[in-house]
C-alpha cells in the first residue's frame, strides 16, 4: 500500500496576536508529520518481511513460557527417575539382606556338619597306622589336623568351600571360595566340582599361587583387580555324614 499523503508543516506569518494559535498549529502539524513518518517506516519494515516491535515482544513471551514449561517437565522427570532409582536400590538392599541372612544360616548348618565329618574322619584313623606327610617339623611325619582351617591354608589343611553366587566358571561350573578369616582369594579347583553342591569339604593336597591378569581373560577367571594374588586349591574330598 502507498503511504498516506504527507501533511504540510505549519508556516509562519501573522503578528504577535496570533502567536498562541500559530504554536498550536505548528504542534499539530509536527504530530501529523511524526505519525506520517512512523506509518511510512512501518510499511517499509513490513515490505522487508519484518515484524512490528509488539509482535517481537509477544513471540519472546511465548518462547519464555514454553521454555519454562519444558524446564519444569525435565525437573519433574528427573525427580521421578531419582525416586524410582531409590526405590530400586531399597528393594535390592532388602534382597541382599535376606540373602545374607540365609547364607549365614546355611553356613552355620554347613560348618556344624563339616566339623562332625572331620571329627568322624579323625576317629576312624587307625592308631599307630601310617601317618601322613605334614607341613611342619622340617618335612617329618606328623598327624594331620582335621579341624577346618580358616585363617591359613596349607597342604594337609581341611577347607570348607562355599559357592560365591557371583561368577560362573567355564563349562557352567560354579565358583567356590574357601571359608576364611582375613585370608581371602582361595578358590576351589574346578576339578573338585561335580554338579552344584551347597558346599565342598576337603583336605588340601595341592595349591597354586597366581596373579590376576586383565579382566575378562582366562588369567583372571574370578573378576579380581589386575595384579591381585589368588590361589587355586585342589582337595581330597571328605564325606559329610547325613
């Protein structure tokens, strides 16, 4: 659209008696001139694809409201996720506590049975019979102790091995760890594992000292930190009376 016709500015002339009227006429002409220039400027902006200042403000307000809604939505999602993770952690902790209580009960039962088995094995030895090679006395012949070892593990000791429930060995065999007191990383050789027993009781006849290699390799089958020392024990199985 074409701009409106430009009004003429108020001119001078007349004497001092008409001063007030001339000032009002001049002010009115100035307002009309500014309105005209403003209209022309708006038409130029619209032809150039621009927007009126008010429209820019309205769009900015809409963007601000949308960003605020999005921010609140993200905060609500984060809070919901945090609550879900906390609930899951509480459930997992409860399950672990229950599993620990069950393991303690099973351990107490197993230890009592294993102690009875060891006592029966000892009482069944013939007096004055052939003694077994001991680990003490400079290699001399001594009677081997049938009590369950838990603070040290050497050839001739009796060990009680419990399934870890954490790692599966190759061939689907479970991992068994020696019951111990501050004497960790004594694992039962897979040669002594048949099926999935609740525990294994045996006399140590051989132990191999090793160091854990990279995670996920054959040199670290138990998921230990690289460089951790561990032992693989081979035992002579002891029968537990039922």
